[in-house]
C-alpha cells in the first residue's frame, strides 16, 4: 500500500510537470498569505479567508519524532505535546481549561515526524485573548 501511494504521488508529480507551462506556474499554495516577523523574532503567517467571524489559530513547533535520535529513547515530542496542556504554576491547567470553555473554543494538538501542532478554532473577536 505504501509503495502504491509513493508511485501515485510520483505519477501525479510527473504528470503535473509534463502539463505545466513554464511561464505560467500555478502557485503551490493557492491562498494569499501574509508573513510578518514580530520584534521578538516570532514569524507569523496570516491567511485571510471569508469565515463568518471564525479564526483557525495554529502554533507549529518544528520538532517531532524525527528529532528523537537517541537510541531507546522515543516519545518525547508527543510527551511534551501533552505536557503543554498540564499548565504551569502561574498558569495552571484549570485556568487554561476554563478559558477554552468560556471561549467555546475547540482546542487540540498532534505530533508528527517533523513537527508538533497546537490549534484552536475560535471566534475572531477572541483572537487577542488567545494570543
């Protein structure tokens, strides 16, 4: 199954290259994205979309299971993903949970080979509070 998926991806890539007009390439990401670097060095990417007042907020941490190279020691990226929801002394788990509930937000996270993603679905009016 994995080989079939790879072959299909290669076939799509080859067909796409064969059909591409070298002077009029379709953008890889079809949405207008605005990238800004804040004073603290944080890179923010905003993709405006018509959403009836909703915002999808994502924080991507560029570390995943691929970064666990020590033999016999795996699962740390996923472990830290879960620890992020446990809170700190100054910002305990109960406060985070209460805020998410008050906002009516949908909050979750996941870890891949390459990154860990934390995401919330919120009302646009609540974006500043989430940040």
